[in-house]
């Protein structure tokens, strides 16, 4: 079962994976009040759907005022994104981006082991990154600790192990201009056999 971005970010928060400051709004809520509660000026307004390529489908908007946020929310709730209903919207801080990386852990069905995939070429689909720019590391599912020097890899491994996931992905994993690492997006797929533990 795939989770929405805001659900994935809530899980990341439990594992000390930094996420942008933000708030989730539903239809007919007070978008202006939600925006003002953040105490920010520059924000990103992101439609919550279970598909990728939101940026290419005009489902992510950059706003700098309450009026712009209100308009963006109304427009996003009025459309479908790749034939999907917009379930909610996350209004979050616009990050001061220095670099965009890619980080994920999934289960390799061929090797029957979890594999961590890392690239310094983030912000685009991993399928579009050339093989020589992708690093892969296979782990033993029985080991609680991993010895790897990649930003947020250990935190993501804890999340992968403890949340019954098939996939945990951060794309982009942002390095900000003040050298912080932040999960600008979150994609999590839960193991279907473990759904009952998340009800």
C-alpha cells in the first residue's frame, strides 16, 4: 500500500529524518489561516496524490503570499493529477537548496535482500539517472545496524526495518545552503501483509 507524501513525512519524523516545516489542508478548510500558522513567506503548495511527476503536471506551486496560497489550493482541489483525485494539500517551507540527492531502500526480489540506492543526481526519476551515477548497497535484513557513510542512510534503514515497508524513498534528499539534510519528498510503500499494524 502506497502512502501519501504527508503520511510518509510523518513517519520520517519518527526516525530523525528532517522534513520541511508544513501543514496539511483538506477541502473547504481555511487555507489562508493554515499558511499564516507556519509563519513563513515563501512556501511550496503540493497536491497529495499517489503518483509521481507532480511537478510536470503543475501539481506543485510556489507561493509567496496568503492570496497566492489560497488561489493555488483552490485550483489544485479543482483538478485531477494523472487521473487522480487530490486527497489533500501540503503547504510547506520552501527550502534553500544547495544540492539534490536521491536515497531509497527497497527489497531486491532477485537477491532476496534489501538494497540501498544512492545518487548525487536527485530531483529526477531514478530511471533517468545513468548507471555510473548510482551506488547500490545490499544489506542483511537481520542486522539492525548498517555501516555506511551516506546522509540519512542509517535513519532510513531504521525506518525500513521498523515500519513494515517494501520501499522508502527520499527524492530529492536536499542539502540546504546551511548544510542540513532534509527529505523534501517522501515515498513509502507498506508491505500488504502488515497493513493491520498501521490501522
